[in-house]
C-alpha cells in the first residue's frame, strides 16, 4: 500500500525556540523526504541538510531511513564543544577548587 497517506512530525530546537511540524506523506517516505516536505529550512536557514545529523525518536537515523506513521524526525544541531573536552575542563576546575585554588570568602 505505498500510496496510502501517513503523518509524521519533524522537530528542530534551538535554545530559544523549538518547533514540531506535522508532515503528510505516503508510506515509503524517507526521513529526508519528510524534512524537505516540512520546509523547515525556510524557517531555520542555518540547517545544513547535507551535513546535519538526524534521528527518529531520539535514535540516530540515516537520511534514507524509511518512516512509519507517527514517527518524529529530529534534526540535531552541531555540537558547540566536544563533550569529552568540556568534561575534562570541569574536572580540572573541580580539582583546583578542592586544592584551594578558588577564592576564599571575604569576611
């Protein structure tokens, strides 16, 4: 039944704005088909569809993944900082504070 209609959602979030757009397509529609049909890049021109990472309900998925009715496609923003490096930096700052490297409270 490849001609049967179905509805999926396309989600994108920035710190100050989040949107979920409903997209109607046909069975056999791929993730990238849904993203393009949502026209989300008109609202968020910074989305680079060629290099973006995608997911379906929080699990990474390829642009060519076939969708099922009710799926939520998520478009992920690029990371600003490497999570491993950020964790190392926080750990080093914590060690400094324990060694007395932080400022003493003023009396």
